[in-house]
C-alpha cells in the first residue's frame, strides 16, 4: 500500500514540476528529474520487480499509467512553450508589409562639379587633355615663374595664405633657391599649373586644369575664401590671338548659348601679353543694359591672353619657336551667371533646399 501512496505523491509532484516549468530548459530539467536514468518515475518502475507477485498487476498498471501521464504532460507542455515562443516572436518581429518603405535619399552631383564637368566636356571635345596640379604650391609656381614681380601686391599675406614662410630646404625647385624663394602657400590661382605642365610636357600642349584655389577673403555675396577655377593652356608653333578668340568664342557659346556675343576687353595679367578679360552679352537684357549687368550689357566671365615670352623661357621653351595662349575661368562665377545666383555662399552651405534645384 505504501507504494500506492508513493505513486500518488509522485503524481502530484510531477504535475507541479511540469506546470511550473515555463521554459524549454526548465521543462528539460523536469523531464530528467522524472524520466531520466536516475529520475523518480524511473526509480519507481525499477521497484516493481521487488513487489509481491499478487500486487504486481495493480501496482504495475498504476505505475505504467503514471509514466504515460508524465510523458503526455511533458509533451503538451513542450508544445505550449514552443507555441508561446512563436507567438511572442510574431508579436515583436512583425513586419507590416503594407507600410510604405523608407526611401533612401539619392544624391546628385554638386552644381560646381556639374559646371566643371560641362567645361571639361567642351574642351575635351576640341582635343584638350584634363590635368591636375597641387593645391599647396610654392611662390615660384604661383607667382615668380608666372612673371609676377617680387613686389606684386597679390604676394602679400593679405592676399595669399602662406603655409611656410621662407622655409629653407622645404622646396626642391632649383630656380626657387636661385631666387631665394622657398615660401609655401595655398595657391591663389590655377595658373601655376601652366608651369608644371610646361616643365613635364613638350608642345603641342592643349590642356585645361580644373582646381580649387584659396584667398584670404571674407565670404560675402561675391567672394569666397575657397573657390574653383578652370585654367586653360595652349602652346604650339604658330598660335595666334585669333586662335584664342576662336576657342573662347566657341566655349562661351557652348556654355551660355549660341546667340551670345563676346567682347575682349584689355586688361593686365603678369603672365600674358596682351591680356584681356572676356565679356559675354548679358542674358537677362540681351545686351541692352539692366541691373544684372550693371547697365553695361556685358558680363565678365574669364581672364585670358597670349603667354608672355618670359613665362615660356622660365619653363625652358624657346619663345621664337613657340607661342601660346592661356585663360582662367571662375567656376562659381559661371554658376552664378547661369542660374542668376544672388549669393555665392549658398554654394558652400550644403543646404539641400538650395542644392536640389540643380
Ligand atoms: N589667374 C587669373 C586669376 O586668378 C585668371 C587668369 C587670367 C588666368 C589670365 C589665365 C590668364 O591663364 O591668361 O584672376
């Protein structure tokens, strides 16, 4: 009879154990405690061998029922736990496929780069190469080799960002040492790349060089301390001012429209002789005069001229054999003229409401 009571007690204990196992791990622990090799139900089953033969059928049946019941309870509980786990997973990781997706913002090229590439296209189309040059430059390349006198005002620290003043041994060019020059600066113009190109390439040279330049100007509607230029250089035998005009007229019409007139106004640059600025007829008034063109009918777009023989000599080229022309275009200026931008600073702020328009 004692065994019957043990069976009853074990049944109650098994029910409690299984009911309180609320995770797969706890349920597995309960299974081992009851049905494992050393489990309590297993132990009871083993005791059946020692039971008196007349009691064996009753007790044996009862013990078998208990074992089957424990197995069924474990099975059900395991299914419940799995179902619960799935339910909570579905609740937390549910995806509403009907919701609109989060669209990634797809950017596009900045206006300045668009204009730069457009200019590259125009000049590549007439056989020019596109070159690059250093933004950190020496005074030899930025000024002296370009025929700028030692007392030229643009050399002053008010107009040029100097990185290293007169640092002995900081630059390698023998000409600079010959001139006692070793100033390192942020280039104020891309014109120094003319010198680099002529040093490394023999004529014929037909090249443009887009690049960033720096000047210690406070940013305002018309000035930026950092802006972009596209330099152009042509050196060959028999190049004349007619070639300069034909090339730049073609460029102006490509960039601003076939109906635009051009005008070459005398100017001075140390590295070209003669030098001039190119004006394009105002697109707002068609040349009649308006507030946009300051009532002149013309808008200035670039500086240009025939390369000064001194510059050719500085680069080891014979000015009796070679002639050439050069030009420098302000990229921000072209952008401002194209789109009638009232303030150049908008190009630097990264304000998407402005930039997305182009
Ligand atoms: N470097 C000049 C500037 O920054 C622009 C320029 C003028 C470039 C005449 C040239 C040129 O190559 O021939 O204002």
